[in-house]
C-alpha cells in the first residue's frame, strides 16, 4: 500500500491532483502502474500486490503529482521485499537403532513470510539396508510429517548422516540428522571378530590415504552418472542436494559447483 498527501509550498492540501504511480522490481522491471487522485485534504492511496514468485530485493516506487497551476512534484520511494520461504526442523538431531529395529521422528516444515505451497519430502544418503517413509509425503507449511526409519538386520553398523530433502518448485531445502546403527542381538556374538576387522582396517589405513586425491573426481563422476540416469523432477532435486553436500565437504571446486548448479536448476524448472 502507498499512502501520501499532496500539498503546495505553503503547506496547504491540494485536491484533485493526478498522482501517477510506477513500481519496479530489483531487475528494474515494472510490476505496477496506477493513477490516483488526491482528496480534499490532499491525501491519496494506492494498493498493489507482490506475488509469491516475485524476486526478493529492493523495490522502487516512482510518484509524480500534477495539477494545472502547480509545479509538477516527484517523489521516489524504496522498500525491500523478501521472498516467501520455508525451513525444516527435525524433532531429534540423532537417532540410535539396532540392526532390525524401527525408529520414528517428526519433521516440521515451517512457513517463512507466508509460504503456503505444497512441499514434497524425501530422503537421501541413507546407507544400504535403511529405508525412510514420510507420512504424509507432501506438507503445506506450516505442518508436520512423521518419518519412519527402518533398519534391516543386515544394515552395516556405524554412524551415518541422513539428509531429509524438501522440494517445492525450484526451492530446495535440506536438513540432516545422525543415524547410529549398533549390532543386533545376533551380531553381539561376533564382537571379537569385529575387533579383528577393525585392526585390519587400521593396518591398511596408510594405503587408503593415497586414494584421497581421486575422491573429488570420483564424486563428480558419480554425480554426473546419477543426473544422466534419471532427469525427472525429484531425481534432479536429489542431485542438487548432493551437489550442495559435495561443496560443503570440499569435494567439488567452486567453479564446477556454480556451473552444475545452474544446469540442474534449469532442468528442475523444465521438469515441473
């Protein structure tokens, strides 16, 4: 809403003045044109809407007041706008399960600045033998989804970072929690054997150090293969989330990250 008053150099209100109004977005594109007329007390008002898809940033309103017998008056106003968004909040930061167990957590999708579009939920980076189910699979913020984590009896033990992925249009958000898988009742019998395996792993640690230089290239090649295998909407969203993780862990250089991100965001937009 734009509210103002037209008055002369003496401070007296000017009625029936023509007020031309133009509003431009951060790219300097016009998003609103209107004409208002001042009332007897010189006041005027104009309403306009900024859509949810409008870019965030600084907006500018240009006002020009005219009336015969008076000089033209011009005023420029600036204001900022932040696009609607959403965030994710899991009920726990860590979940410990034995092989063969089932666990649950709650994922809350919070609306930011009035975001009210459906958000699709999925998971990435879970180890073999671990599955996650969302109920419901799509949430309109603000809302909750129950996440059921099932660990098979053959799932490898260890600590894992599980990423929960939320997609709405071209907006992708992720949040992670730690999954700790401990041996099931049967596996405890083989604790001594596990200790021997750990010792063996320590002995070959030096050899594994030599392979670190090739990990960046392997990570990118895996990402490219995944993106080419399935170019669908959800698959592309998962690729983008994986790309963000590679960047965060230093497995992809900045120029490659920016190039791939632009390519996958265009593909995501086309596949909607």
